[in-house]
C-alpha cells in the first residue's frame, strides 16, 4: 500500500504516543489532529499543506527562511506559531513533531 501524508503522520504520532502518553488524537478545524496534554500539536494535509506543526515563532520563521516550511494561513489568517511543511519527509517530520511536543507541553 502506498504511503500518504496521512499514513506517515499517524505512524509518527503512534511512535510519539509510545514514548509520551500525553500525545493523543483530537480535532481542530473539523479535522483530526494530534494534541499534547489537550493542547494542539499538529495536523496533516489541511488542504494540501502537508504537516502543520506548532513551534516557537522564531523556529517557524527559521524554517520558512530555509525554504523547508511555509506560513500556515487558513482563511487568510497567519498563525505565527504554526508552520506548514508540504514536502513529506519522515525524518524531518519526526524531528519537528518532537520539537513541537517539547514546545507545546514541556515535561
């Protein structure tokens, strides 16, 4: 079965859940998402955006400047602590999700 953004995302979330029981499935904007301790962490493929993950504003800007990410702006409103990473890359997505967990809900 071919891998999709969605399948890769949920496999990575399963890995995170195995390491951190605070990671859970939730909803946001009528879509499935991952949360940590009830706080938004990430979603995938929101209208073709690939991975969308919550990170510190400076890190979001860094990823945008490097060309690895894009601003996330559903309905024209830019979310300064969310970055869209449209290029599927399991290693990068795993790393960014781990960064997101540390940012959203530090232990």
